[in-house]
C-alpha cells in the first residue's frame, strides 16, 4: 500500500523517470543500445508517442495521420536553420507552433466525425499532405530530394554575429553542438518535460473528462460538457508533441523529407502505443523502446552473426536454425516485429503494461495468503 | 398555484404518418412531483425527449423558467438546470463510481468547457466531497472505488440518479426510475425519491409501476395515443373513468 501511494506522488514518479532517462547510456549498454543515434531515436519517438497517447489513450480517437505533424515540424525546423539561425531553440519553438496550427485545422475538420470515419479522415489528410509535399509544394519541401542545408542559405541571425565559415554549419544550442551525446541529452530533457506535462494532464480534471468522453461521449453531452473543444484541445496537444518530435529529428540530422509524413510513419506510432499499452503513462515509451530497438538491432544482424550465435549447435542443425531465423533479421526484421505485435495483441490486449500488471497481481495473490495467516495468528494471540 | 417551472404549449410531433404527440399542454409546478403515465407507445418517452432537446417538435413551445428550450444543445439544457436520468443506465462504464459522480459535479462548476490540464484532480477536495456525500445518501458509499461498468443494473440506476442529484438540478426528469428493479430496490428508490422531494426539487417521472406513481406523485398526466386525456391529483386520476378505459381497459385501478 505504501509503495503504491508513493508512486501516486508526481514528484517521486518524475524523479524516477528523470534518473531512468538520463542514465539510459549506462543501463542500455549491456544490450548494445547505448549509442547516441539510437538513444536520440528513443527520446524523439518517445515524445511523439507520449503526445499521441494523450489523444488516443485518453479520448480513444484513433488518428492515422499524426505523421503530418512530424513532417511539418521537420520542415519548419530546417527552414528555421536555413533562414534564421543554426541555434535549435527557435527551430523547436517554431515547429511546435506550426505543428499545432496544422493540428487545429486537421483536427477541426476530422473531429466532425468519430470512430472509423475520424481515422479515415486523418489518414486522408496525411496522404494529401504527403502527396502535396512531393508535388505542388516542392518550392517549400524541395520534393524528392528533401529539404537540406546549403552554403548559400541566408541564416540572417547567425550572419549578424559570425562570418560564415567553410562547409555547412552544424546545429547547436548556444554553441554546443547537437550531434552525438549532447544531441541525445537535449532530446532527453525535452522528453522529461513532455512526460511531466503528460503526467499532469493524466491526473487533472481535464484528463478525467477526456477519459469520460472515451467511455460515453453521449452521456458527457447530457452531463453539461461540450465535447468538441475537449477533443480538439487533445488533438492539438498531440499535434504539438509531434511537431516537437519532428523538429528534434531535424536537430539531430538537419534534413527533412516527405517520407516522414507517409502513412507508415503514422502507423508506426499507433503500433508503438498499442504495443506498450494504450492509455498508460509509461506504455507508449516501452513500445517505442521495443520497436526502435528491433529496428536497429535486428536489422543489423546478418547470416554471419547468426552462424556465430548458433555455432554451439551441430553443423546440420545450425544450418537449419540459421536458414529459418535469417528470415527474421536484416531486412526481415519487420517479420519479427509483426509476430511480436500479434502475440501481444492476442494475449495482452493492454500491451506490455498489461503483462506487468498481471505479474504484479499474481505476486500479490501469492503473498496474500501468508499475510492473512499472519493476521489470523496475531488475532488469536 | 405555485411557480410554473416548465411550460409545454401546443407541442406536436409526427414520425412519418404516426402522430406521436398531439397538442400537448403541460405545466409543471415548482417543488412538485409530476408523473406522466400511459400505456406503451403513448408518447411518454417522446415527450421527455422533446423536453430534453433530443427531439425537436414540429410545432409548439417548451419553456423552462421563461426560457425557450427548443433547439438548444443537450449541454445547454443541462446548464439551464434540467437534468435527465435515462431509462437504460447511462453511466461512464470505464470509470469508477466516485469518478462517475465527480464528472457531473465538475460540469456544474466549470460550465461547458474549461481547460484545466495543469491542476491536480486530487486537489479538488470540494468536488470529491460533493460526490461522496451524494453517493452516501444513495447507499453507494461502500463502493466508491468499484468499476462502474461491472455494477448490478439496480446499482447502475442508483449511480445515475447520484450523477443527476449532484448537479442540484432545478428540474429532474426520471424515465422509469424503477423499471427492471426488484420490489426491494423499488421501495428503496421510492424512499429515496421521497427524501429528495422533501428538499423541494421539482421532478417529472415517467413510470409504469402504479405503486411508484401513487406513492410519489402530486399530479398525474395520463397520455394515450399522443394526447393528454386526463390531468389531476392522484385521487382524481384514480376515479377517472376515461383513464381506466384507456389504461386498463376498464379494470379498477
């Protein structure tokens, strides 16, 4: 009981979360995931999934177009690098604003419907944006090549202070380069802030009202709440998170391409959220961790590494095992992910978090008889 | 006669060729319990839906405390002070019992929309107290942390009543509050509604169970085939031959 009430304290949760995130380079090292590139991805997609969970987890509205805001955030950030400064702060702020504005428009139109129709509308808007980025919007998006930095960019604010040097400048935070570990820590700090805001929303009256809309929207109307502005607010908040995530992608690697807006990218965040546990605080982050880990680790394995791994087996068995398992690594890592996803959705509809809850419940059930026995004996005395 | 809270004038409603409501005139007095009875298909639920803004009448007016209610959104009608308790329990099945009652308490305090994402729900002791108080009144005090969706049907109806009462409505509309309840639960609900009556809350009750109607109602309107065929005190209705004809085919009430 005391352990549970301790976890109900926001500051305890935040302290644990902060330590866990900042020490990721240490505790992820044994599983080979502690290199900056992957750590940055964990943090960036973590922000994306946390924001998405505020919409999908609390209101139940399944958006299939959230990659739009990711792409928009990236483009905005790169334009900020090109026109203003290589400092990442303005880029991040602009991306959040522009992501939010896009979310207001798309959300306002899509939220006129609910259920599957809402999902289809968001998907349609996303594919529309994706195709426009490749066609009519080429002057802004640079089409298939993607938007990149060039030496001829004006960079008006930077130009006032320093003369342009040789080669392309790199992104920085007041002079601190945003590549490698410093880039990860910048993303990590924003992830911690993002998680804190999400925690506050989950435990606020606003969060409870969103859950009530998910549970019975019609009843909400007769209870005296206009549900539309609630849904739109949740949609825009998640759009701002996605814009931020998109900006951070550009911060760690300053280019933006339209493929970031494709439906597969929207689908990925849905997968992450469901895999980890919809509507739980930590679940989406677990989903991000699992999917990004698989993507980076399993896709890097090849037949040679498999032969090494299974070299303890007799030769004929080794060949069979490698022949089968090779379909699940390298380019075939999606197959592994697909199998994992099916297993989890079928056996644990609440995602990995439900698995944890079941284990905790089992542990409680196993320990309770002993406690009760102890109480009975003490009563007899 | 006391203050008229709700005034329904010349309301008509047709569905296709069916005349669901014809020239309904009804005044609800403040502090009174007004029962609407009638055989199945008489138009009772249609009338209630017109009052609550779920259906728009073809003609006629519905005025609540002097304000026109027709065309208003459900949440606007709620904030005007008219609250409906549904026939099939409409609750938030995924929330717990306490949260179910906190939501309407929040609605009463906050209006149709308030963005309060950065205040803590646990810090809203006032709202929680209100909800607990009502739940204890209705005998649900022992189950406030239960999952609302897995309660018994009778408990769900009591929960919904709590959700209505926590808003202190000026007018409470009850759609068959005891339908499907055991005799024991029915009597309990009657006692409860009597208690509310003592506090002077105006109510409209739609009910099949004559035992409930005659224990609670100050006035009764009898609907048959979309028209009000009789209105009066319980005693007047009991002795009205027209009512006996329409309602029970001539049998004694």
